[in-house]
C-alpha cells in the first residue's frame, strides 16, 4: 500500500468516469434499439392534410373588425400618442 492520496483519487476518478461512459454508451444503444422496435411494430400513420376552410370576413367592408371597434382602437392610439 504505497499509493498516495493523489494516486487513489486519480484511480477513483478514472473508475467513476469510465462507469459513466459505459452507462451512457449502453443507454444510447438501448434507446436506439427501443426506437427501432417501436417503429417496426407500431409504425406512424401518415396523416393526410385536410383542406383548409376559407374564412369569411365579419364585416361586409372587407375588414374583419367592425367600424365601432376601429373607432375605439383609434381613440386609444390617439390618447396614447397625446400623453407626454
């Protein structure tokens, strides 16, 4: 037992880092294997995109916002700009 504390710490560090490296490597392979098994037995269904419905404007003037709402918004903007 001629090892110093530095040597023991270094060997403990290498053992710990090696253990973590092996564990993470096994985790990567296990995740890949599980993914391939799931995709083989339970493939994703291809979903066809549905046709989009056209929106009809609420007002007849071509604007989806009513005239009263536009006046309220304009009043709020004017009030904000005039405040100093």
